[in-house]
């Protein structure tokens, strides 16, 4: 029992530290969405831009573009290993990956509903704040709320934003897994 409580407390502290690192309360949580890609991800940009004329993205292409994003390695690995469960995503604007941070990622839940974590459009700061909901690749509708400086998707707080190696893929780090 003590070991379980200790493990839970350590996990909670790690999640809180990651959340605090990603969240700056003096600015909107969405301020970084349109930032330039990070330098680590830049190496993959050339390989992925070959498909720029192609308006579809496979699960392998999406997972490759997010594999260098800090804090979502577990999600990227699940996506890579679940490519047979995901159809190619056809989208003129790109896709948005809703990725739970590593400290709280529930592998079982994510694997069962991987298509619930992909939105077949690239969400920007402006269009996310204006939306009341988004539809996922699975067809599920997720609510979007902006409360103070926090953005909630399906009642899960967005812990931070990141750029992927592909300008057609946006990443929203989630502070929790979706409950359903």
C-alpha cells in the first residue's frame, strides 16, 4: 500500500513539474502555437516536406513528425505502433495531435482510442479559441472551452503547445487522458 501511494505521489509530482514547465500563467496557453519548429525537429522537416503536395498523412508520417517533441514520447510510440488502426488523414490544412504528456499517459486508454487523439485539421491559436468543439479522426466530437487563460478540450486542460517536424502537424500536450 505504501509503495502504491509513493508511486502515485511521485507520478503526481512529475506531472505537476511538467505542467508547470509548460504553462506560463502570464500569457495565454495558446501563444506558442504559431511559433517556428524547434531545431531538434528541423532534421525531419526535409524528409516530410516531400509529401507537401500530397494532402494526406499516414499514421507513420504523423508519428515521425512528433517523435522529437519533448514530453510526448509515449504517445508518439503508441501512434507509431498503432498505424494499422488509423486510416490516412486527408486534410488540406494538416492535423492536430492531442497528446497526453508522458507523466500521465495511460497506454491502454490511448491505444484503444488512438483516433480520438487526432483532429483532421491543423488548429491555430485563433481558430481553436473560436471553436466550441472539434471532431476527431474517429468521428467523436470533443468540446472546447476557454476559461481564464486555460483551454480545455473535452474537459482536459491543454498543458502546452509544441511544433512538430512537419508544418502540417500541430501538437497540443494534454494534462490528462480523455476519460471516455
